[in-house]
C-alpha cells in the first residue's frame, strides 16, 4: 500500500525538484553514442575494448532467439565532477548489469532467466574517481526477456527504448517521478473504474454464496474480479511499482484465463441456454494466447525455440480469431430477440453493447498485426488506453444494471423461499399430527417409536390403532418412494386412508388391498401391516417393505409388490405367536441405507446386530453412521402390563 501512495505523493515533490533543473545540468546519453554486440562475455566491460566488430545500437533489434547482448556507450561525464551526488540513471525493461570504466555500479533483475523488476528506471551512484577519463565508457550486460507476454497493453508499456542519463541523483529521481506521473495518470481513471467493478464482483460473490443455485452470479463475479486484476496490473506496470515480471506474467495469465473461461459462459447462462460445445472449443483455442504469459512466469527468458517461433501463428492466427468469434456470444445466445422477456431486454442490450466493445478491442488488436496505418507504428498501442476506457465504462454500466436486476430477483427469490418455508412448516405440523408423537394406550404391549425425516417433510409413516371391538392393535409402517414435500403429502393421504379403512376392518391383508387400489397412478409405497391380539397372536401382511425382526432374527414373509404398482392384488397374511417378553422390530430403509463418508452402507448385518436394542438407540446409530433417507424405527414387545411408551 505504501508503494501505491508513493505513486501519488512523489510527483508533487518531483515538480518542486524540477524547478531548478534548468540551472543544474544533467546529461542524456543518446543511443547514437552506443554500440552493441550479441552474446555474453564479461570481458566486454573493459574500457579499452576493441569495438571494431560491434554494430551501432540503433541498428540492433530484439530477437526472440538472441536474449543476451552487450551495449557500450561513450559520453563526456566531466560536468558531473562538481555534482554532490553524481549518478547514472538507466531506463530499461530487461535484466542488466551497469559498468562504468569497467567497474560494476549495480544492476537489476536476474541475468540467468531474464526476470526483472517492473520498476524499470533506476539510478546508480557514480564514484568521482571514475568520472575523470573523457569520454567515459558505460557498458551494459543485458539479458532481454523472450517477450512472450501477450494480451492487453502490457507489451506496449514495456516496449520503451533504453534511456541513459547522467546527473545529480536528486534531479534524476525527480525526472523519474515525472515519468511515473505521466504514465500512471493515463491509467488512473481506468484503475478507479475497474476498482469499482471489483467491489461489485465481491458483492456478486456474496450473493452467490447466499444462493448457490444462481450460477450466473459466480460466473459474473469471477469475470469482474479477473478484469479488475488485469487492469490494476496494467496500472501498476504503468506506475512502475517494484514487483517482478514473473509476478506480472502470473497476473496476466490468471486474469485472462479466468476472464475467458467465465465471461462467455456467463452470457449463455444468463440467457438461460445450455453452453454449446462449439463455445467450449473456442474458449480452449482462446487459451493459447494466455499460455505464453504462463510460460514467461515459469521458464523466463530462455523459452523453447518451437514455442517462440510459433507464437505469432498461434496467437494471431488462432487465439485472437477465437476471441473475436466468442465476442459475438450475446448476439447468438439471446436469439431470437423477439423471445426475450421484457425484464431481460435491457440486460440483453447492455450485454450486446459490452460485446461491441470487445469486438472492437480484438479487431484492432488483431488488425494491428497484419495492417499498418501510415504514421502510426501500431494502431492497437495507439488506441489501447482509449479502448480500455470504453470497455471499462461499458462493463461498469452492464454490471450496475445487472446488479440492480439481480438484487431485485434475489429479493423475489427470498420472498418466495420465505413463503415456501412457511408452507413446509405447515406441512410438517400436519404430518406430525398424522404421525403422533404420543402413542395410544395398547394393553399388553410396550410400543416405542422414533421418526427422523431427512428433510423438513418426510415420506415415512406409521400408525398404531387400538381396536376396541376385539381388543387387538393394528400397526402399519410404510415408506413412500421419493423425498420431500411430494412424498410427505402422499404419506398424509395414506394415513388418512388407513384411518378410514380401519373403521370397517382391521384385517392387514384387506387394508393393504384397499390402500393399493387408492394409490393406483399416484406413486409407489412399501407398507407392512400387523394386527396383534390380546393373546399375542399376530397377523402380518407385507407390500414390498423390509421384513421385521422377531427377537433379533429377520422374520420370513411372503414377498409382494409395493402398493400402487399393480391393481387388484391379494396380500397374503403370515401368522406368528408373540409370547410375553418377545419383541418385533420394524424399520424403514433409511436405517439399512444409511451411508458413511467412505460410502459404506449401514446394512442388514449391523441392523440385525442391534435389533434387540431400543428404538432410540437403533435410530441414533443409523443417524450417526450417516443419514440419507427418512428413518423410522418401531418396536413392539409383549408385556404383562398395560404400557404406552412415547416415541
């Protein structure tokens, strides 16, 4: 943060320091005073070196296969002898070492991999004894980066030619501050605009975490943060902050990859359309341009020749055209336009305006590589700042409108969810009424029940009905196929049907037959019905439900299809005798199908092993193992006394 503050505070001091510049001299060393030679030999720093084989520096052009070069300049540094703090200032986007009269003054960056600091203007103190010879010899040992960084204005910002100055260190620092002010001021409004976009992106991310079903919120948030990262990185480069080219390349790579992956996907999701396979293919091709920035960050100056030689073909021949085609996504995703809802029309129009800005950006960027305007060296470099401003304000407008729409929709969704929550709570209360927490008196039987739905409303059900007509007790346990509100409502319907049928009969087979007829076309339900008399004689009829456990052992029952599967089914009854002290256990499939984090089922063996324990213990064991479905456990024990145990 302190470095960012210096960007704004130093220029003020710069203007103060530059006031007496005319009175205090400094020297600019012209490129015409310099010669160059490709290669790397430390002996080339010697002041008396024979330069007959060297070429004028003005004729040397950077090449991707020639990263090491020496530059030697000759200048009269006599005027610096009376200066209090004589220094040499160099402006160069490369790794280098600076020598004066064969003595090392200092350097910047790593000569081995070409990684250097974005703070490209640096001053080095010049000892007074080295200023005596005239002209003095300055030598630069340079490792140029392979220049693989692509996309946006970063390459243009680093394309400044080498500049050498000699003078008082304070004056040179003031000149540097003026340069920083000039470069950064043109990017300040852009950085501020995208700073706002970044804040909006964080707000959108918060909305997404509130409602994770809104995938477009996550995509748009990532797009905003990616664009903010790119633009702030460009501002930092223009302001020459002290961070490495590798870090800059990483930010370029990360920002562009995230932007490409999410911006176009967001358009299709917003339009409510499935993202076509062709779009994913184009996104993959567009990644090629950004791969080079990643290569920069990893391998530095000495990239493989096959990568450097194919850069232009891949970037300008494949990647940029892919970006250009992708920019037309809003025009395709929202087609046909007459089908766009009134609510979405302004959003669609803004997305298309956003696309126009991108189309212009990629057209100018690609066209500048193939077409040249007279008098303009590179049209993209000439227009890049203006294009970024247009993209920035267009993007901010789109985001502001989208944010307003999304907040409105989020409020509607919140209200709808509140209403649904109220309805679910009402349904839960109704179900609890139909599945009572208190069981009726059942003379001669001790009954315990536990019901644990996996959601607000479950699909399991059970009923315990004492028949005063013959002192028997009817127990029915069942499970509706499915979960949630629909299953809960069907369970409520079944409970009502059971109570109605019980008025006419308590025969388990007949009740299952009546329920089967009632459920035709409404869903599938497993169900087990038990009628137990005062003497312990019991009749059981099953419709696809899990068999009960008698004294810890699974009871063999005749198989049958679930209720609702086939009409006019006769359900056979199985008779058993329950003596005093013996017990039956009924469970739903939520017990045996409980699953732990490793994917292992609770299973029948574990259920059988604990089948003689209490209903609360059995349900607790299954729930702790990993509940995935509604859990119902009901135990029936023959006792000599009248008992009614609350579940």
